[in-house]
């Protein structure tokens, strides 16, 4: 009497498959609990085409990015952030890396009303003072002519309005609208707008009542689209940036542009 061995072979194969599946699940669970690059690399090597291999590869990529992002933050230089962006052009921290590069650029740019113009006006002030001092000795000399001091008083009264013009323009600049930069994107305005919607949901109180605009800027590597929240005073802008940075959200105050 012959015994058909085919069903037993099939049953054995099924049992082996179940055993292998159970072993792979057990290894996967241990790998997830360890949650290190070494553990995921070993799992992928052991199961190159297993059921959980794709998940292991995705998590390994995340861990590599987190490690390299931490290195970039520790270095905190434009070159370190640029290298990170080049390695992870669409990564989780890429947007923040671009913002930090842009922040370095803005920090290195001289503020419009501050440095060169202020230095020039500061240098001009002593010259004007010396010219005035040069004119005073002739004015003290003619004491015997009482009729001349009368016409000089209107001339001195016309000087203050001319000197008041820089103060007026400075006051006009200070009363202008400030902005805060919240992002810098390579892919275009759509990415910036999407980021604005997400930030409004994350920080509804801080960004309440503000509108956004996207400011394109040409760089050596292409156009950078800067997301800015606009329509606020300097004090408001600085307060928002301070609160956002406390929540690990990059932010930089942007001064109003002179018309």
C-alpha cells in the first residue's frame, strides 16, 4: 500500500514558512525596540526581501537624517547646513536648514538705515559743527552794529527744519511695517503657501491677524522663495520671533524697506 507523501510535504512547507515568519516577526520586534542604525542594518542584511524590510529601510533613513541634522546643528555654520541640504534635498529638516542658511545671509546683510548711511551722517555732523563754529567768530565781532543781528535770526530759524529732515525720514521708516521670515523654499510659492497654512494651524494665537507673502530671491544656486508674515510693528515682530524660537521654530525679523 502506497502512502501519498504530497500532503505531508505541503504541510511541512507550511509549518516551515510559519516558523520563519514567526522568527522574522520576533526579530523585527527586537529591532524596533532597539531602534538604532546598527539594529536596522542587521535586520535588513538578514532579511533583504522580508515582510518588514521596507519599513526597516525607511526608519534607517530617518535615523541617518536625524544624526546628520544633529551634526549640522552642532556645527551651526552655513556650510554645514548647505551640506545637509545637498544630502537630504527633500528631508524632514531640509526646510529648517534652508531657513537657517537664509538667517545667516540676513544677519550678514547691513541694515539699510544703520551702518553706511549712519556713518556718513555721523561724519557729516562734525563737519557741519565746525562750519558753524567758523561762522561764529565774525558774528561776535560786529558789536557796534545792532541792526545786523535782526536779519540773522530768520537764517538760524530756517536751519532746524533742514536738520529735522533725517529725523523725520527715520521716524517714517520706524513706523513702517515689519515682517518675520518663517521659511525659505526652492520648489516655489506653492511650498511656501503650504507651510504658511501649517504654521497657522500650529501657532494660531501667535500668527492671528497676520497675512503672508512670498518674496523670491535669486541666488547662485537658483531662486529661493522666502515666506514672510507681514503687517506688524517692530516690537510685535520681535515678540513673535522670540516665542517661535522658544518652540524650536526658526524665525528672523525683517526690517521694512525704504520706499
